[in-house]
């Protein structure tokens, strides 16, 4: 019988210090002892990536993206080497590689590169020799051999892409949480671990702020139907399966699956990384919004939520959100456009947060939005903007209320431990 191939990914908190790296080595070796082939993806130690970003910004607030990738990719290079050494110490063979060495080829969009292909020959060759293969997460290289990174949280993507390409039996994401919870357990200690979630729900939760999985990794998992097991680095308990909806029943058991079908909201998320821009008194005529947003998009600014108020006296206010890292540039361009279009003031608000509820059950239920707005209103939390998708509702509120709002909504939709 062919050996079982497992791709395991250990996040930054799982390898934050020497003791933890040794623990990870023991975990990996435990699977090797059981006769599995292992490809282990590792993130940078603890907060290394954040510290490297800070370091770069002390030198240049707008560093070259190519050089940023050169810098950030070093974090993962440290952790793979240390993990290999820890495994050697336990008497097992392991070999570490950078993304470039292992054949992860990406496009050249530095800091958010996309994987074009993975040449798995090297990995297979080392596995055949009986070695545990350790791969630096979050990075690749262009065909011209420039080092690239895959966006923050990108080690998840490395793991999923390798699992797909190697046709691994399992893809395990080890973190400092025991799985996917109904909300961030750091905000709501009563949050409940979910046995299984669909790709769509996880994708929505991730893109609305649940940092536990990088959203692009879920896109890839969904596209190629790669089941993911999110679990704790610090225990052996089963975590959460992120899977195709057809498998939910099998994983959760018929009873739990039925319960899940009845659940309208399965999670609450929060995101503090956006800022809001409002253009006041915009002339209400065709093409005005198009000109503002065209200007922003040609400057590479990603606009998220957009709200245009009801027009009165042929003038209207337009509000939209952008990533807070882009607010300076976005504000400048919007002021330029407002002047050109003879609109009024341009206001910037960096103190906002987005709270969202997510659930596939929403498609077939009425009154979910009303229940959300009511819960916030009863707690005197003002809603500044609203947006909806098929399976989520988001509200922009003031940042200082973000955690409180998460707890209120978690309670309102009865998500706590049963
Ligand atoms: P890693 O370093 O392992 O990649 P991350 O810090 O990227 O870990 O993600 C894990 C964190 O995600 C948890 O510590 C938790 O605070 C946060 N988190 C946010 N939302 C959720 C959620 N719904 N379920 C589980 N964890 C969540
Ligand atoms: N170290 C990278 C980051 O902090 C990638 C990862 O952890 O997945 O974003
Ligand atoms: Mg992560």
C-alpha cells in the first residue's frame, strides 16, 4: 500500500520560540514514526514578519515591493532551517527549502504574488529518500528568479497549493486555536468550535476578517477541492474540517449536519483594517461615481464597501472604504477628483471597524438583517454603512465598539457553546 502523504503547516505562533519549535519537531516525527511521508510548511517565528515590516518602514515608508519581498522572505528561511535542525536532533532525516528552491513559481506581483505552477520533482526526490521535507511558507520566485511573497498569511496558501499539487492525503493547518470558531475566541471566550464548514462560508469569514485562514488559500482549496483540517499545535484533538458541502454530513454526523442546516448564522467576524472616505455634495449626474472610482482603481487602490446616499437637491454624498494602508493616497486622489467634479468636502475616518455575520442559512431566511441591526441599535451602536452578500451582512461602525458588537451579535444569534 502506498504511504500516506501529509502536508502540515505550522503558523508563526506554533514556532514562536525554541521550545515550540522542538514541540513541532516532535509532532512531525510522531507522524513519521507512523509511516507517513511528510511535507511541512512553516511560517516565520512569532511576530517576525511584522517586525521586519516595521524595520523596513523605519528606513522608507514606501519601500520598493521587490525589496520588501527580499526582506520578508527571510523570516520563513530562519524557521525552516531551525525546524530541520530540531528534527535532526530527534534522529530523523529532514531537509529544508525556500519557496524558490522547491520550485514554487509565481507571477511578478511583488508582496501579493500568485502561484503559476509548482515543480514538485525536488520534493518527491527527497521524500523518496525517506526525508521529511520542510518548505518555507509564504514565498516563491518568478521565472526570472526574483523572490516573491504571497500576501500576509500566505503560508496557508503554500500548504494548500502543495497539498493539491502533490495529491496529498491530508492537508493540516496547525495554529494556536483548536479549529474554526463561531467567532474569534480571543474576543468572545464563549465562542464554539465548529466541526466542519464549507469553503464558501470559510471564504466569506476569511475575507471579512477571520485571520485564522488566508482567504486566497481557501479560494484555491475550493477550486481544487482540497479538504483542510484546521487544528491546534498544542494538542491532538480533532479541529475543524473545511470541505465541500456534500461532505458536511459525513464529517459532522447527520444530527450535527441537520443542526447546521437550521443554523442561519454560523459565524461573526470583525475587521479593523479599513478606513472610510466620504465625498460630500457630489453633483447627482451620470458618470460622476465612475470618474472617482476609475481614478482610484488606476492608482491600484482597492475600494471595498460603497454607499451612495439618496439624492436631495440633485446632490448626494458618496462614502466608501479602502484598506487603511492606502488611505493617504486614496484621500489625496479623491480630493483632487472632488475639486474637478465641483463636489464638497472630502472626509476621512480611520476609526471604523466592520462587523459581519456569515452563514449559508441566510439565503433562505428572512429577518436576519433586521435582527442584526436591532441588536446593534439596542446597544446604542450606530451603523454607518451596510453591505450584504448572499451569505453575509456587514456593518461599518466606530472602532471603539468593535469587540462589543462582536459579543452582542454572537449572543443574538445564539452561537455560544451549547
Ligand atoms: P497562525 O500564526 O497559526 O497562522 P493566525 O494568527 O494567522 O495564526 O490565526 C489564528 C488566530 O486567528 C487565532 O489566534 C484567533 O485569534 C484568530 N481568529 C479570528 N477569527 C477566528 C475564528 N473564527 N476561529 C478561530 N480563530 C480565529
Ligand atoms: N509570515 C507571514 C505573515 O506573517 C506568512 C504567514 O504567517 O502565513 O503574514
Ligand atoms: Mg495565519
